[in-house]
DNA sequence: GAAAAGCCTAGAAAATTACTTGGGATTTGT
DNA sequence: ACAAATCCCAAGTAATTTTCTAGGCTTTTC
């Protein structure tokens, strides 16, 4: 029951974009270096997010990536579902490409996966990039407070 | 973000034991056939559940597996955590063998994984094998109702 | 027109999951 | 005492998925 690095990298990258929101495009390279993500792999993830309409890109020199909307409008649920495909813990409850189960027995356990999926989505959809940025700021100031005493 | 077949097989197997609770041991073979699970693989899973104290076994002819306690006492959280190792969506929030992250940045996303983990555990710990058995009965009678009309 | 970017596809490498094999060890019934 | 039924265990293989790399193409700026 693990999220893959796609979620982790995707969150880090979009957080990076959120922190630089309104300041022009950021290149894949700078995000990758800043966040410690393999450049070509990140490229694929950002491409996926772009196709989903969560970020937008500017091609050519001086180009790069930006959030498609304000950090307050983008939930991490959108980001993670886009990158992972779905948060369904089992394919039989995957909304996109559901996999029908043959045994009646499965239907009871299926209820479990359904409830889990809902609960995961609820958590993820309740957090925006803005929320995370605020948390990051708090943490940062808490840290420097500790540091200078 | 998928659960592996371990969870699925483990739930099906323990549901099978729960439905037969109090009626003596069930063999691996009969569970495997009944639930459509590869026999030798199921053996490994039941072994893991036994070591965790969730089921108990009787060796030798006429032996088999039984639940270690009543279906009302066993939550599916215990079963799934035992088989999957943990429901932590990322290793950095795995209680058993936590993986320390180096970057301060990660700590914000870490909060996300932490909340998810709690939410997943909450759902799984709120459902007992007994609950699932009741649901199964309900479904079964609903189905036969449909069938005979 | 050269450099700096994003765009795209295919595939290699690594990791994990799912399953298989085969040889024990225990218990029961004859 | 022995055969059959059953659990126990460890190692190995196959399949799948994830992660990353390579390389060529397109667009934009200077």
C-alpha cells in the first residue's frame, strides 16, 4: 500500500511551482536540481500534469512550467490521482478502468476497498497546495526560531 | 497506491475462517479451493498471520487453521497490516522501519502521508471480520431475493 | 542560426510481487 | 509401525511494475 515516487516527486515539483507562483516559468532542470529529482523522469511527470490541465508550459528558451491556477485552487488529490492513475486500493474499485470481479465473495471485500478509496480521496481533496505552502512556512520559521536561541 | 493480493487473499481466507468459526479447523487446501487462491502462496500468508497471533493452526492429519479469536475481536486492520507490513503510503511514515528523509522540503509532504496513514488505519480498524460476515449475509439474501422474483 | 528550453517515444535497469518447488516435521488412523 | 494428511519452512523463479535513461524532434529567444 505504497504511493510511488510519482506522487512524491509530483508533490515536490508542484510545491516548488506554488512557492514561485506569479514569478514566471521555472525550468524542469531547476526544479529537478532543487528537489533532487531525476530530470528526465520529472519531465514525464510534468507532461502528465500538463495534459491533465494542472500545470502549463512555455516552450523555447526562457520557457518552463507554471501552475495552471492559483495554489488555493489546486488540491493534492488532483495531483496524486493524475500521476498515480487512481488512488483505488484495488482495481475492482478503480473508477477509470474498473475490473469486474467474478466471485460473490469479493463483493464484501470490495466494500472495504470502496470505503478506503473514499477516505483517501477525502483527505487528499481537503489539502491544497496553498495549505502545504503555509505549513512549510510555519515549519521554516519554527526551525529558525529554534536555531537562533 | 494499490494493496497487493496479500490483502485480498488474506481477507478472503480469514473471512472463510470467520464463517466457519467454532466448527473445527479448515485446511489450507479447502480455503484455497473455495476462494480461488494459489495453495502454496496462501500457506505463506496464513503462516504470517499465525506468527502474528491472528490465526492458529493444528498440525498433522485432520489439522488446519482457525481464527485465534472471535470474528468480533479481529479487525481487518490487523490482518492487512500484518500481511502488507504497514499501510504507510510512504516509508518515511512507516512505524516499523521508518526511513528518515534528508530534505526539509519532504517534511511538508510527509505530513500528507501521515494524515493518510491515520485515515486508512481508522477505516480498517473500524471493521471487524464479524461486520464483514454480516454484510456478506445481507448481500447473499438480497441476491437470492432478486433471483427468485 | 545557435542555444535553451519543452515534447515525445522506446527501451533498459531495478525493484517488487506473485507464485512454485521441494524437502521437512507432526499427527491421526489402521 | 507405517501411510496418509496436514502444517512448516526456505530458496528460487517468473511476472509485473516502477524508475530511470537515451536520443531525436520542435519551438522560442537572442
